[in-house]
C-alpha cells in the first residue's frame, strides 16, 4: 500500500511540475523512498499519460525490483542523494531561471532570506553529462549542508523528508533564481550580510517546516 501511494503521489507531482513550469516535455524526474526501495519516474514517458503501474521501483543501489525496467536516466543522482542524506523524496527539475543561473554563476548568494529553506546560499555543481556517475558525485558534493543544488548547464535538484517538502524547495529555489536574475538585469543587487541572514534563518526554517508537511 505504501508503494502504491508513493507511485500515485509521484504522478500527482509530475503533473504539478509541468503546470508550474519547472520542466518541459518528459524532462525532469521525481522519486520517493519507501523502506529500502525507491519509486521513480520512468524514462521518456509523457507525464500526462502516466499511470501508477508505469512508475519503476528500484533498490537503493539502482537494481530493478518491480514495475517497468526503464527508470529515469538520472537514477545515479537519485540514489546518491538517498545514500548520503536523510532524504525520503528527490525532485529533479529543468526550470528556466535555475538553468540560466547555472550557466552564469558558481552560487546563488544571499539575495533573500528564503534561501534558508535550502540551507543557505545554493551552489552550482560542475557540469557533467546527464545520467552519469560523475554528475551524481558533483550533485552530492554541491549539496553538502544544503537541501538543493543547481547543476551547471542542466537544471536543479532538491530533496526533503516528504515529497511535498522536496517539491516546495524546488519551487522556492526557482523563485529565488528568478529574483536574482531579474535583480542582476537591473543592476548590482544588495545582498544580505552573513549576520543578517543568520539572524532570521531559524525562523524561516521553522516556517518552511510548517508550510509543507503533507
């Protein structure tokens, strides 16, 4: 029953991901951990055509367990996050502003206190081809002490202890990227100091906890 629910929730959030403009076509992917297994979107399937039986089930090492044997090409990135964090859900997106910033900067600086929801300024992981172990390694290094990362010339990845929280972080990350992009287009944005940021980080994190528990 838990795995069936996870499959249904993944489809729900895939459709939200399309509607919210966090990805296009069949790009991007979502996974949920259930015990020692992972439910993950299949590769190259139209999200609007997905049914629960289309969602693949793999082990934490990426081995096939149930359902179709065509999981997302980003299995290495998802599994490395589960192996190295307390994640119970991972959301990988290809949003416009996050992808743009991933071609320009090495980190999203303290442009807004909502970065605290991601653990602080979000790093850009060095480029590596999609679906590779190298990309997975770069992703988890960039995520150190963070709940999200930008992937150079690629997109973004976030995680959480619920799918709702992982997805909320993905939407906040894209919003923060847009703020920074638009501010930079107008001039040199004022940034928060480390002290200013740290002074409100705890309150923001508590807000984020209560905002996405489902």
